[in-house]
C-alpha cells in the first residue's frame, strides 16, 4: 500500500470516529482522487472490519445484532490486542490488587502478566482465570487469583449479576482493567446489560480505571452505558487519540501501545 493510500485510510478513519459516517464523493474531492480509488479504499477498510459500506459512502462498523460470542472474537484484531496488552501490563506493579474484566483483550493481558510477585487478581472471566491458573502453576508470576462467582454467560464465558457485584465490594482494588464494547466521547459502553453492570462496579471499586481497546472500538457506541469517558483514568489503545477528541478530553491519560514514550497525556 502506498504512503498516499495509508494517509487516506487514516484520514477516513479519523472522520468516521468524529462523525460516524463519510461520503465517497466528498472524500474524492478532499484527496483529489477518483471515485474508483475511494471505493477501493472503502472496500479494503470494510474487509478489515473498520467500517460498513452504505450507498454513497460508509458508516462506522458495528455489531448490529450485539457482540459476537467470545470464541468468534478470539481471532479478531489479535495483533492489536496483544500490542495493547503488552503495554497495559506495564501499569501493574508488585503487590497490586487488580480486577480484570471479560473479553479477549483481557485474556491477552493475562498472558502478558509475567515476573510479578504478591499480586491479588480478581476476575469474572473463565478464560482469563484459566490462563492465570496455568501461569501460577508454572511460576510465571506469584500471587492469588480469585474467580468472581455469579450467573454464567455461556456466550461470553464470564460471570455477572448481584453475587459477582457484591463480592467485588469486599476488596480494596488498586486498578481495574476493562475492555468494553465501545468507546466514544459519549462514554464507555457494553453490548449487554449484565456486562455493563459488572464493568461499572469494577470501575466503582477500583482506585484507578484502565480501559483497553484496539482501534476498531474507537467511536463505537454499544447498547448499554458503563461510564462517562471522564469516569476513567487511563486509556490504552494501539492508535493515537483521534484528533477530534483532543479538545474535549483533558483529564485522561492516553497511552498509545507501540510508542517508545511512556504515554500520551490527553492534556499534552
């Protein structure tokens, strides 16, 4: 892909994150290219799952029938998720008590926890608990893992409900790591009511809330609200903050995974 094509792709995605839709003829005039070139760009972005083609342009990709089951999401955006997890694990320190939410990005975070000691890890995710159990058995890290009980979600391989929420209130949590269904200037969102409730509780009981997202979730608004965007402390993403967001977010640390710098503050 040429440098010009890469720049067009980035600009198209920036516009989608800002407005939720793009017009093909407007893009063609903006980039001074043919409509056929823009159509090819949009087709490629659709194949990557980053947008949905509609008549005259494209809109932000979304799961119209809700979030796919856990097993279907495991292979989606895997490199981006691993990149985000590798950066997010640097926020965990020896002796921390942390809570890990559900989702495939959090499973990658669990894989990345290595060499730490005296950790207390709470999670409502069965796959994450299995990864942590295997790591404990092999001595990859040292500490305690507590699987939060509750009603099981068969599709998402996690627990939720009143029991799960009440159990969280027993602990003093340093950091909550949440990977939501979507994130936009309107807030953090999930696709299911039960998932939104447990994510909200995790943020509530933790001293610091860390959001893990790959770039496909930027600008997405799922069905259920979890938190205002200013209700979290850190966002770790594999892409820089969208340009359209910078003037409206002034108190959240934005960490771009893959950058050599420690992180990019929203205020900088």
